[in-house]
């Protein structure tokens, strides 16, 4: 009887270990995907910063052209 109980306990412990291994593998995949998302977002932030600088430069150029052509609104 005690041997049967011991075998059942071992079976349950093995099942728990398999479940933990599965969860560990799944967590590794999730971490990898999260890292990829973080890198993508970082790239997007860098690009948006460049776009902002480009828009500012173009705005300054247009304002300069408007002033030279006397098209600018009076302040």
C-alpha cells in the first residue's frame, strides 16, 4: 500500500515537473517576443525623432521663404 502511494506521489511530482518545464519553455518564448517588440519600439521612437527634426527644418525653411516673399502674416 505504501509503495502504491509512493508511486502515485512520484507520478504527480513528475507531472508537476513536466508542467513546470512547459511553462519555462513558454516563458522563454514570451521573453524573446517581448525583447523583439522592445527593439522595434526603440527603432520607431528613433525614426519619429528624426521625422520631427526634418519637419522642424522644413518649417523653418518655409517660414524663411514666406518672409522673403512677404507672404508671412504680420505678428
